[in-house]
C-alpha cells in the first residue's frame, strides 16, 4: 500500500515523488507483459495482470518528464478498456487517481492554467468514484487520505476537513492520525476555532516527541492558547517545544543548569531555530504581561527548572531594555542571578543588570550592583573556585573594571573625608572624629578592593599601580606592616615603575611610623632590623634619587648606634664617596672605563673602520684604469674557471682571491668573492670563508646572491665552533620570522650557542624569550626554563630563579601525555628548592614567650614545610625523595629541640620549673619519635639500592638520636615496602 502524507505543499511534493516511483513500477511491468521474448512465452506460467504489475523491481528516483506522466496516465485509461478482472480494474483506478494528482501538482507548480476546472478536480473525481464503487474497502483509508490532500492542494480547506474527519471516524487507527490531527488543527486555527484547534494539537502531542508534527503542533498549541488568553497554558505549550528542540540528557541538576542552551540553538536547522526563537520571544512577552520576573520565577517553580531558562530571561530582559524599561530589565537579570547564582551565565546577566542601570541613569544603584558583582563572582566569592579557567577569563574583564572603579571611588571618598577632617569648615567642626573614622573605613575598603584586584590580576599592566594604591590606603588606615609589604613589592618587584623610588622611601617612613607605635623592645629591634634592610635596598636600587644620600647617612648612624661597626664603616665609606663630585667623577671614570674597555674589546671594530677609511680614499679617476681592472679581473676569473674544470679547487680559490685583491671595484668581484667563499667552505677553510661571506653581505647586501649568505655563514660558524657569531646569525634569522618553525628552532639553537660561547647575557635573553614565546615542543621549553633557573643560580638572584622553578613545576603538571622523566626530575628539583625555603622559614621561627603564640607560628611553618616536602615526594624521584624524608625528619627533630630549648617563664619556683620542663619534654618527645621513625624509614632505602647523601645524613642523625643502636660502623637494614 502506498504511503503518502500531506501537511503543506512541500510535503505534497514528497507524495508526488512516491507516486512517481510507483508509476515507474507500472511502466516497467507493462512493458514486460506486452512484449515478452518468444522463448519466455513458451515456458512461462500464466500470471494475472496484477501479479505482473506488482513484480518487484529496483526503484528509480529520477523525476520523469511531464510527457511521460501524461502518456502513463493515458496508458492506464486504456487499460480500463482491456481488462476485465475486478481486482485489476480497482488497482488501475487507484493508480490512475494517483497519476491525476501528480499531473495536477506538476501543472500547479509550473503555473499551467487548468482547462475549465481546478487543478485537482480530475483527481478528486477519481477518488470519489473509487469510494463510490468500493465503499467497504480497507484501502479506502489511503483513498480518503489522498482525497483530503487533493482538496487541500486545491485550496478547498472545508472539504479537506470533512474528508479528514471522515477518515478519522472510519479509520481511527490509520497510519496518519498525528498528521491528520495536525491538519485539523491548522484548518480550525485558520477558522478562528481556537478551542477546536487546541484539542487537535493536543491530540498530536499525545503521539510523543518523536512524531514529525510535535514541534509544529506545540508551537501552534501555544498560539491557540494565546488567542484564548490562556497564557499559562500557552507557556506550557511553548515549553514543550523548547524541551524537544533543546533537550537535556544530563541527570545531575548542577550540570543541567550549566548546559549551554545557546549552543544547542545554534545547531538547529534554520527553520527550527526560527521557531524556537519565536517561541522564546512570545514567552517573554507573556511573562511581561504577568508581572515580568516574578511570573517567570513562579512558572519555572511550577514546571521545574530548565537548562535553557537563561534564554528566556535574556529575551525578557532585552525586551524591556528595547522598551526603555531599564529598571524592569535589570530586575529580570537580577532575578536570574538569584534563582541560579552558580549558573555560568549568572555573572554576565549581572553585568547586563549593571548596564541597564547605567543606560537608565540610576547612579545610586550602579555602584552597589558592581560591589555585589565582586562579592558574588570575584576571586574570593563563593563560585570562583568551582568555575573553569575559561569562564574565569570571561568574567575577569568585568572584575577588572569594577574593582578598579570601586577601589578608586572608595579611595577618593577617603581622601575627601580626610581633607574634611584635617581642614574642617564651620559646619564640619563637630564631625572631625566622625569623618576620620569614616575615612579609615573607606581606606580599608579601598585596600580590600585593591588587594582583590592584585589577587585577580597578578601580572596585569595595572597591577603595579594597584599595588602602590594599596600601600597608600593601608598607610592612611595606619596598617603599617601591610603597607610596608605593599610599598616594597611596588618598589622592588616591578621594574621601571615611575613611582618606585617614592614607594621605597614611603616604606622607610612606614617603618618609622610603625616603630613609634611599639613598646616591646624585641618588637622594636626586629622592625629596626627590617628598616635597615629596607634602607640598604633603597640605596642600592635608587642610587640616583636625591634622598638616597640621606637614607644612607641615616643607616650609617643607626648601625653605629647599634654597635654594628663593620656595617657602619661600610656605609660611612659609601657616604664619603657620595659627595657632590661623586657623580661627575663616576661619570668620568665610567666614561674612561667605558672608553678603555670599549677600546680593548673593540680592536676588530677599529680594524674595520681603518678598512672603510682606506676604501673611502680610493679614488678612480681614469676610465681606462677601470677598464684595465675589469680586464684583469676577467682574466683572473677565467683562470679560476679553468682550474675548476681540472678540479684544481685550491688554485681556483687563489684565483678568485686575486680578483678581489687586484680588482676590488670590478664587476667580477661579486661572483669571484661569492665563489671563493663557496669553495673555501667545500675545502673546510671555515675562517677564511666566513671572512669573505661577512664582507660580501655588507658590501653587496642588495645583490641576489646575498639571499643565502646567512645560511652559509651559520654553517661555517658552526663548523668552526665560532659559537658567538653563529648565535648572532641565528638570532637575526629568528628576528626575521619569529612565528615560523624555522625561527623558533633558530632562537633555541642561538641560546645554546651563546651558552657555549660563555655569553651569559645574550644567552639569558634568548632562553627567556624562547621560554615565554614557545610553549611547545615541551622538551625544549622545559630545558629553556631550566637554563633560566641556572642563570639565576649563578647570579644569586633567588627570586628570579624561583620564578622559573615555578614554571618548571607548572609545566610538568600541565604536560599531560607530553610529560617526560626529565620534566618530572626538574619539577622535583624545583619543588625541593621551595621545600627547603619552607624548612628554612620554619627554622627561623624562634620559640619565645608566650609559648602558645610562638608555637602556633612554628606549627604553621611546620605544616607549610611538610606540605612542600610531601609535594616533592609525589614526584617519586629517589634523589629528592630521600632528601625530602630527611628534611621531614629534621624539622620534627628541630621542633623537638626548639621546644626543649624554648624560653622559660620568669618567676617560677624550682619545683614549678621542674614541672614545666617535664611538660615541655612530654610535648617534644612525640616529635623526636617521629623524626627517628622517618630517619629509620629513610635508611631502609639501602635495601632498595639507594645510598645517597641523605640516607647517610639519616644514619648520622640516628647515631646522635639513638647512639646505642646506630652509632656503629656497620648497620644491617631490612628491606621494606614503604616509600616516603
């Protein structure tokens, strides 16, 4: 039985093609009946026409020409006159009706005018005749379907609806119920019978989301409810459409809310996307009718959360914005952030809320909204850590603007309040203290915002200025300790900042202010030491600052007052040298040194200048002289060519060189010099070849042959192990095309060659540039980072070295499948450096009274050191694992010793002191036991073939801790499976 559908004219064309394919069957079958081969006529059994007609053949999907359909229709009409079998006649009538409707569709599509009737009248007559002649046939469901289709295509929707109703009545279980109900809904909707349309569309939806009419039925159901002012039902209908087209397969509610619905929307076909967008638009309009954000929240509380809610909220917010209802728009966006505060769209809706306030000119609401944004979505907010890096990066630009704006606002407000307190007018006399307190609060708030900016953007261009502002705010809030830290970070950790000297000097002033607030002599001494270090740093860093001599003089006085005479002498000598004439003499000395140094180092440059001077003196006035030189050059060049033919390469080179010597201005000079250099390279005469090539590149820079000079020079320098010159050439090659793979390799090799040439500064710069510019290949960038760390080991620049050690750790952690044994080893080495820093910090903390306070600091430092050491152990590198285990044992032992040696309270009786000592021993004993246990675990590694320095150190430590067991020349250890 044929399967056809009708919904609109596009679907009818599908039916036409199906009918057309059936017609192809008929043509093929008829040809086999009327023209059989003679041999088959003799042997083939008798077949009915129907059996031959439905003989299976392959389907041909190519469209038939119009004339073919007409001929086929006429052939079927002729069949009615020659067949007598009732069943065959019925089949032919069915096919004839199908052909009529196909021909009518073609005529309608090409615009051919029907003769005296509608396009589909003949088809309609045929189907009605079939129904009249065969009223009880089960196949009549198909006939009624095609008849309804023909009426519809002809524009007779009422008749089509009647046939549809008849079909549904007589054949309620037919294959096209969903389609027919949708068609009924369309016709009823167009008749403004919206309640009837609602019933029909609901019937379609009962067939589930997988039926072809679900989306269109849900959409039209929504419109039907809208027409009857059943707004909530309309919203439910449109929601069904969105549920189908924006499905959510995630069960977890948190993940459900994080789906990117707009990505699903973009993947839809154009028509589906338009329908979904229109549904969202109508839903937004309906929500605006019912109270905007409150109705929206209530609706989703009723029907349950949807992962695409953000699309609806956004549409409603934009609608209000377009209608200049700025406050309503802001409230909609705010509502979403309240309902789904953790949603990845929440921060951007909060931005839209702020923008609506700005556009709508609600200044009193803007700043609180920005502060709320920072509190919610900033780095210290409740959602930041749960976000991925991509979302964090998307939010950062807004945080940057808001943090900067709010911090500056609070800072400015504090300054105005301070001014009002310091210079009060008559109306402000009674508010001086109040203004001071408000100013302090504002400074603290500004500092908090500046600090959060720095935490969020540690390497931003604005971070140095934010650090300075932080220091200023803290200073004004009289938080001198933190102000000092911020001033010194700005002054000494950021390069070339314009107010660096001012910050360094402000840190010194903050030390002075801090010391005035102290009463404990130990605290005073501690901060005086810190101040002296800061002053020395200022002098070293800002020697050109006019205040530097004052700071240096002050340091000298303080060292003398503290009886630190060596340091006092050193500073005094510096002061003596820092006379008014010091700068001039240093300049003169510097100029002489620079002059003498440059003179000694640049002997080659003087030779080159002499050469250029000689060339400049050579005047050619006689044209015959020039001609003679050209002839001389040609004759020498010819000799060179002859020697090359005889394979006398050395003699040819001598000839080329004689051209240069005898006729340096000749036209043959170019080729002679180029060829001489080329053959010198072939003869492995690297030094002489490079001299010629260098001269050629300078002298004939625009010549075509100069294009490959650089490659030849690099090759020659490499072969001659002239690493510095090779590196310089490679550096130029990189500078010419730094983004290419060739450029990347050139820079990496250049760095290696600089290192071989013992040129530390260019090697450092090359490795640094490479490490910052080329994250891949991973092996090479790892080595570059390692070399950077080694440079700073040699220069004793610990902070810079640790920067690159962090890069090694981070690179190894992020390498994934690219991770290597080498990267893991270097990461372990780097981790150990930081662990040692933490251990040293632990050791530097002394246990003093009150013991509980200093012990708390000590314990915190212990935890930090243990964390660092355990991180080193995670790499499972034996060399560092044994060291880490030893360090862990040592810090436990150190803690035990520090406890035992800690300061005792004053005024205790002998008995009290004895009891106190016992109590301290009880506290120290577990730590000593832990130290012993870890040392013993370390030495047991000898059973695994590990006996390095740290295992030896553990033996040594145990010989002191447990001399009875370990202070022996030999100790047999047991193998254990533990790994520390």
